[in-house]
């Protein structure tokens, strides 16, 4: 069983403080996102601010992660994720 399967199996109030059960659509989006990172070699680019941008792309989806020198990050998702 994968970690995502374990998370998907969590019940309502799993933390004993009223936490919601993980949303099935959100879990599916994360599965697709992880699948994209496994099937596509990332493209890595420097940014003008000294950071790095990492892109994963295929015919249907695109995911970009920018990591700035101050540690901040930006994420861009395009497609059915």
C-alpha cells in the first residue's frame, strides 16, 4: 500500500480534532502530479534572481516549480491536474 493509499483510507476526524477525510479529487490530482514527475524528465532553468525553475511537461499537463534564493517557492499547474 502506498502512502497515498494510506492517506486515502483515513476516516473523518482522523486526528481526533475534527480533521476532514482526504478529498478524493485532491488525492487523484496528487497522484497525477506524482505520475507526471516520474514519466517526464524535468527541465531545469536558472532564474534572473539566482533561483531555479523546474518544469515537468507532457502532452496534457505542465507543472513548474520555482525556488528562489530566499527559500520561497512558486508553483504553476496547467492541465487536468
